[in-house]
C-alpha cells in the first residue's frame, strides 16, 4: 500500500512538473511572433511582462529588479539555473565573492571552494538599443534555458548560475516603438531616431562604467562588482565588420598592461569555444584579432571594465535587423586567414532569425564552456586576484612601451646597435637572437626603485576640492574597490595627513582597476606599418580618472600603514559636514565645484551673490573668483544645507570685500540636434547636477533669430558648428542627414535642421554683437573662423606651394588622451583652476593667435607651455603642440566668445575642467564687471 501511494504521488508530481513546463509561454504565445521573425520587434513593456511570466511559470528562473532607469522604469535581471541551485543562491554568491576578492584564502581553500561553487556567467543585451539583436537574443535565450530539457541545457543549469541582464530598458521601449510605428513593414527602420536611446547619453552609455554616472550603470555595476562578481561576462553588440557576420574574441592588440595574463588567455579560451561551435554548426563569418577594430585596451565599457576586475569580458558585434539585409561583397574578407578562418560568402538575403540563432549558439558555447570548466573558471578568478594582491604587497614594475623604449635608448646612448634597424624588415626578431643588450640596461629600468608601481595612494582630506575627491572615491567604491579612511592624523614618507583622508592600497584583487584609475595609460605607438598612418584606438588612448577629475593624491611606493579603517564594500561616502560660522558674510571657494551648486541655489532663492575680482591682503580665502554671500536668513539656511549635504566649506568674513561685483543668473541655452547629441546630453546632465537653469534649443530656434531677447548665453558642444567649408562629420566620420519632416511625428519636427553658414552663423554673430555670451567646445570652436577672428589653426605645415595644410597623421596624432596645459588663473573663465592642469584632448583644435589678436582683445585662457604635454595616453608628434593656444576668449561687439579646444565636460568625467564652463554662465550687474570682462 505504501509503495502504491509513493508511485501515485510520484506520478502526480511528474504530471505537475510536466504541466508547469507546458505552461511556460513561448515567445510566440506571448508576443504574437517568434523572436527573429521579419519586421517584428518587442518593446520593453512587453519584454518585462514576458520576464515576469517566465519567473512565475519556470522553477529555473528568478526575476530580480536591480534598480530604476533614468526614465524611471524597473531594470530587470533574470537569474537562471537549476531549481536546486536557485534555492542556494546566497551560498553560491558568497563563494563567488570570496574567490573574486581572494582575501585570506589559501590555494587549497580556493580549490575546495571552486569545487563546491557554481560558475557565474553574465549575459546582457540591449545596451545600444538600435542594436536590436541584443535584446531579442536575451529573450530567446531566456526562453530556451527555462524550457529546454536536452542534456546540454541540463548540464549548464546544474553547473552555472546565469545572470541575464537587460542593459537599457528605456532604449528598447523607444527603438521598438519607433520601428513598429509604421503599418507598412517595408517602411520600418530603427534609423533616424528623434532622441538619444538613453535619456542623456545614447551610445556613450557604454563609456560610463568606471565612473558610473548613469543609474543603469550603477545598477549593473552593483551586480557585477559588489554582488555577484561573475567569472565570465558576455556583452552583446552590433555591428560586425562589413563582409562578415560578427566580430568576437580574441581581440587585436594592444591589451592593457595591468591585466593578469590569465585574463588574456581566458579570453582566448572562450573565443575558441565560441568560434569552434559556430564552425561545427556550419555558421561561418566569425572574425577576430585584427579582423576587427576591437581591443582590450580601454576601460569604461560594460565589457572592458569587468576585465580590470579579473572577469573574462567578452564582446561580440553581429549583423542583423528585422528588416532583411545583405552581406556585401568585400573581396579581402573572402580569403581565409588567422583572423577569419571561415569566411561567409556574400548574400542578398540575411534574415534576423539567423542572427538570433548565431547569438543563441554563442551563448550556449560560453555557458557550455563554463559548465565543463566550472572549477577552472572559479579557481582562475581567485588566482588572478591572488596574483594582484601579491604584486601589490611587494616591489613590482609594470611592463610598458615607455620602459621598453627606455632600455633601448639607454643602450643606444652608450653603443651603436647594428641589429636594431626598426624599419619593419625584422618584425619577429629572427635576426636578434642573442641580443647584445647587457642585463644592466634592463636592471636600470625594471629595478629602478623610483619606477616601482605604487603600494597605494593617499587622498588628503585638506585638498582644495575634497568633495570632488569624494566623488572619485565613490566611483572606486561603486566598482568594488577596497577603500580605507584615516581615523586620525598620520604621517607617511615624511608627510603629514589629516584625519578623514582616504587610502587606496594596491594589494587587492582588483589592482588592475586601481592602477588604471590613478596611473597614466602608456599607449604604444601603433601604426599600420613603419612610417605609415596611425591606427586609431577603438576609443580613448588615455583616460586616468584621477587626472580628469583634478584629484590631488600622493603615490606611495613603499609599504605603509596608519590609523586606517577599511570601509565596507560598497559603502558610498559623503563629504564631511562643514560648520557655518557666525559672521557678517561668507566666502565660497571657486576651487570647489560644489560651490557652484550653492551659488545657483542661492540665486534661485533671490539671495544676492557677489564675486571677488581681486584679492584681500592677508586673507588667503579672499582671492579672485571666490564668491561672497551676505549673511541674511535665507542665505544662512541654504549655506547650512550645502555645508551638510555637499561638504561645502565657507569662510566667515565681517564685511563685503572691496572689488566684488554683483552676480546675476543668466538665461542659458544649450544647443542640441535632431536625434540627440551625446556631448550635449552629457552637458544637460551636468547642468542638472549643478543646478544651472537652461533651455535646450535647436538649429531652427537659432535660425529664427531674435536670440538676445531670449537668452544671455548659448553653449555649443562639439560637432555643433560646422567647418567653414563642408559639413561637420559625426563620431563615425560622416555627416548624417535628417529625415524628411513628413516622415516623422509632428512633435519632433522642431528639432530638425543643422547649424549652417548661411542662416545660423549670422544670427549667432548678431547675438554676440548685442551682448550675448557664446561658449564653444571642441570642433564647435569653428565659430571663431566663421567670425573671421585673428586666430588660425596651429597644427599645420606648408606644402611646396607655400599653402598651409593640416599635419598628416604620420607626423601628428593625439587620440583621446590627457594632456597638461597652463591656465591663466587670473582670467575670469579660469578662476578656481591651478596654474597647470589636465585636459581631455582628442585631436582637438589648437590655435595660433595672429599678431594683432591681443590688440583686438583676444586673451589666451589655456595653452601648451611644453613640448611634452602628454600625461596619459598617446601623443605622436606632441612637440607640435608647444606654444599652441588651447582656449581663448574674444570680444565680439558687446558680447564675448569663449573657445575651448579640449573637451572640458568630456562624458561628465572631466570634473577638473568643469569650471571653465561654469565661470562663463553668470552675469555681472555693475560697471566694474565690464572692466573685469575686458580684462578677460
């Protein structure tokens, strides 16, 4: 009887399990179409509803809300694994954390944990929302993993915890609705979106992951660097190089020199699993290595930042669109080689479903590798972390191009090296076996105590803009970095530091990320062939965040300790609350970025604010550029709040200093364009964070004229003002065309149009002449040439006919790097800046002032005072920059033009140069202000 009951219960259980499995809705049942069907896209509302159904009907799926997006949607992550694993998620998460951090664990313990744990694999989709394969492969893969019963799927579920993360819900909603708005399927397109597919930054949402300004970045960063720490992460993108189906791992050189070798070989191993599977399934067209432009140099991308955390970060870029497309004829892609072992043949009918099938196969390849090599991937992240801790605990030297070149240079100085032709004739070193360079030259570089990697960094609490330093510290904390804080004053290397200072040591698992945020990037000289044109990095060549933010820190080369407390992982910091003294008025330092928030809040509340135009003898707090606020009741209330929440320091003073001018808020306009400008979007976010009131305007608004009656200042981000001849190219090198008004909804037609020489420039000139302020950044400094100002391009040479032409890339090339400039800190635009500082430079405009420029009131704000301004990145031919002007002001009629060649608000990361913009956004009410303006 008992056995019969058990059989009956078992049968009922099997029936229920089967029923549940049958009730897991397919995409067809939910969306009304199969994923990959022609002319069909799902939006995020539909996708989120489907994810909820999967979680409700499958015991393999758990739905997690990881936070709100910038537009207020819930951002979801699906955790998919076996029912048994889902019951023990906290256990497996803890194992993953322990192995990733590698703290206090022996090799034997790590192997035991690796044997006990489950591999954790992150798969995302949709970050770049117009790359619609990404979101839809996520849906299809989630369905297959939650419903399939084949041995491979079951093995994966038993051995792997899969984090399937939607990277951009807002973007999917916008793009899919845009595509599906046309009833005529032949008119459907994801092109010519009216706005950015992320509220502020569009495509740059994949450049935000070492600072994490955006909410979506914070949400995903928390899961990656604080919660789960997956051993493998897979970031889906589009699009593959022409003539191929997709590009994937391994990637081309260079890779970052801070990486553990296991990172690079781990990418190789996963790449092999991916393209082997495609080949076995007769899916050609995978290209790798030099077959594409993708490398592992840059930090800041969703995939690349994980690599600095010892996670095997994978990227594929695939073709595919719900509107059928073709694979064009690209003859050089048809030759099998190491980059493309299995070329795809040209074809006129490539369907969306094939791209989905490729993507699911690639996902399964990664998951199958993780399942079969589970203990290896778990142990290897520990091994990389352990190696990092050991390197940070002893003297170590990072191998890099500059150090390699230093060995060669030192040897050549003492000898004539006949074997070093450097002409490309011996690229593999066959003729240099038994190099005649003695070991002493190696030792002079790689055993030089001064060249050691730091054991840690100290950020003193008494630096001029400590709240910005705290923002930098929070960027590290959001990225899972261990940070310490001083409980009391201390001394290291003979220097005293106050309590509250922050300490970041390098003896931690994520050491590559720590070094990358503090140390200069040393990008190699990378050319197509000796003497040939340079190969542009996929993104930036140098980005050192501490430099960009203007943070003051000390590099400590020897082991050190002190009264330090380790902060809990993920514990974000706030600046210390400052006291507000009783006084007749208060001084606010222009060196603090947060002072501008307080000033804007004060003026919004109707409080009078003044600015010092000259210093006060004997008072080092009363310097030009600082703000003065009389101590009335409303002012005190706002300043007390700013002191408490912003860490704003104020200095009490008995009376208003001489030489102050009364400030007034400006009516600010910010240029944007149809489809959205990413640099403008970043600026829009910055302006909101710092409480500047502004209005977004478009070319049609400018062309209408009468600007001065509406605005006091107009900001033009890079790529707004076209060259004097031709159109301004976008980031891909071509000038996009607007759609026809009839082809887009009425609500977006006002944003159509471009800044033109014929219509727009005359209106901008009139605005200036009538007393307006115009701020131009990057290529928008073209306006100076349109206005005929006495400035010229400094980066030119004369041809045989004596005509000036731009320097060729073989002589001069500075892609996305950090350069040092000298500032005229007496210039009102540069108030609060140091004499020398860092700027973000990307082949940016550099000027030469004509002999009569000074007489016409043109004043340099920043310039290159040396022939070696490179601080981080790559600057080929940097000597050409010497004495070039990076920024200037120029009176135009009653108004003022500010021209900033460098990207002073770059991706909201370059906080060290925000003041160059902020200082220009205030009006001054008195006659004395006119004298100040003339001086500037």
